[in-house]
């Protein structure tokens, strides 16, 4: 037994070292490749659109304020100020947008000095490029973004609200409301193609179901001048669902990145939330002395080639121009890829996950990833404490044991802040298959949660592990 244990330990250590070595080589190359692409896109933007397009490589302020917004930096924290005709809005952005040291600089210990140089004492306010007001209502998309009727219909019809897929009972006075919020580079189809068909007739006649496409994703608006901050996402949810549908009291079901928006809504509407169901919440408690945004970025995107889903997250999070290239090849040509997928699979594969992956822009994905997942890192403790102290609703958490993107420990971290939260870990399921593949089971679990919250009884789904072969 001792020999076997030592052999396994040796193989495990060898695997870790190989992964680190290969990762160093691969990401060093990607650092260089992204640097080259930066200048390639500047030239392409200049010749195609007759102007330089700002990026976050050289000047954060230039990229942020290109739409006529004011950049504010105070004690290392960055914010923007947006002026409308009636009020002054303060929106926070994540420093991870423009502070992403290369692999070589980190290994050579230069990172600490670079971060110190980026921190500013006092407050500076600068106005760069453009003027507030007088902007186009719907700016022309970049040449590298898809401008098809599907992606740009919101602009042509002038409907500046999120796409909402609703399923409501025939009796308008019946039932309670449920809001579904999808995760990163996904869409409302994550819910409507899995759960909606599998809810019981009783549930369909009892609940009004609303699934949204977040700002910048699916069939929702993809404005080119948006920074996709937390405020912008929340404003659009309120404007598109909560206010027009008159959601006074409602349940929330959210996945991954959507969990952050769900917690924010719960804090803003503490008396309206009937139950809170979170799937794979990306909550990483930040150790004392660590910079929250940078710490979370390294946890979500560790810059390692294995596991593959972590490699994909690392490329999307660290490399602005490589991720833009991926969007140029895939998202701009989403109709082609969707057709090829249907042809190759002969429609045996349901394409709703691919549709969610294809239908976004680089601007939307890049800013949402940094400003929501990384940018809210220092706020999540406060949100969770507010849910614990000021809300009385049930909190249910589901997590796949094999989730390699958001580890199971994140759900237990949430429970440590909200002791009444009920955690269910599902064996042999990952970040996507926590829903996809077990949609019938999950639909029944949700119905039980909603019934229990309405009747005042505790749900049966608490602190348990479910096995799926």
C-alpha cells in the first residue's frame, strides 16, 4: 500500500510539473501572439473604419473613455462616470481589464513592481476623446462583429430592451413569477430548451416563467459603446423584466456568472425574493492582503493548459486580441457554424448551447467577464452577508462534482457565509451537465423548492450528494 501511495504521489507530482512546464511555454507564446495581434487590429481598424480602435494594452483610460465617459482612478480602484440628461452615474470597472502581466514578467518577479506603478495616490479625473451627448443612439458595429439581422435586429427596430422568453399561464391572475438568469457566453435557451419543456402541467399553470438573454448575448442588444458593467446589466434586467412584467415577488434561478447578478438583485429587492437557487456560483473568498480582482482572475483563469475548460477560460480572460480573433472567426460567422453543426450531426445534436456560445460580441464577452466575475470580487462578501442578514428566503445551491471551471468548494464557500443555504452536490456532473442531461430531475427539484418556499416548509434538497451514472 505504501509503495502504491508513493507511486501515485510521484505520478501526480510529475503530471503537475509537466502541466506547469507546458503551460509556461504555451502562454509565453500566447503573450507574444496577442502583442502582435494588437498592432494587426489597429491597422485593420484604421483601414476598414478609418480610425484607431482603443484597446487595453497601452492605455486603460483611452479604451474606457473612447465613448465620452470620464475615467476616475482612486487608490488603485478604477471607476467611470457616465453623464445622462438627468443624473450622474458612477460605474465600477475591473482593473483586470488592463492589468494582466505576462507569464515571463510574473516568473521574473516584476509583477509586484508593475502593480505598484499602476496604483495612483489621490484622485485623477481625465476626460479623453469624444463628448458626452451627441452620440449615435445605436453606433455601427465593429467590422469584426456580426451585423446580421439576427444580431442587429434590436437596433433596426429601436427596441432597446433585453430579449425575454416568457411562458405564462392562461389565467393572467394565477401564479408566481420566476426569473432565470444564464451564465457566461450562454443565452436564455439554456433554460427554455431544457427546463421549460419538462415542468409539470401544474407548474406551468402556477408560475410565470421568464428567461432573459443578458445584455450583449443571444438576441439581446449588443451596444458597441457599452462597458457591460454591473449597473448596466442590472438596469437592463429591471427595464426589460422586473418593471414591465410587474414582478413584485419572485423566485430566481441563476447559473454561474448569473449567480452574481442574482445576488445583486436579491440585495436590491430583499422583500421581493421568494427563493434563490444558484448553480455553480463563482465565489472565491479573497485572502487578506490580496487584491480581490487579480486573485479571482487567477482562480477562474489560472493560465494552465489542463483542464481544457480552464485553458479556454484563461485565453478568454487574459488575451484581449486573441479572444477578439476567436469572435471574428466564430461569432461573426455564427450562421455558417450553426448550419455546419446541423449538417454534420444531422440534427442529432441540439444546438441551443452552440447558439448561446456563438451569439455575442467580443466587446460584450470581454467586458462582462472582467467587470462582473472579476470586478465584483470585493463586493460578494457584502452581498452574501446581506442575503444572510436581511433576507428570509430559502437559498439552494447545486454544483456538479466534476466541475473543472468553478470548483465545488465555491458552493461551500457560499454556505459558510449563508449558513441556511442548502447545498446539493451531484456526482458525475460538470459545469453544464448540472442541468443539461438531468433537466427532468432538476425541473422537479425546482418545483419542490418553489412549493416549499410558498408554503413555508423546508425543501428536502439540503446538504446532500446525488449520484448519476
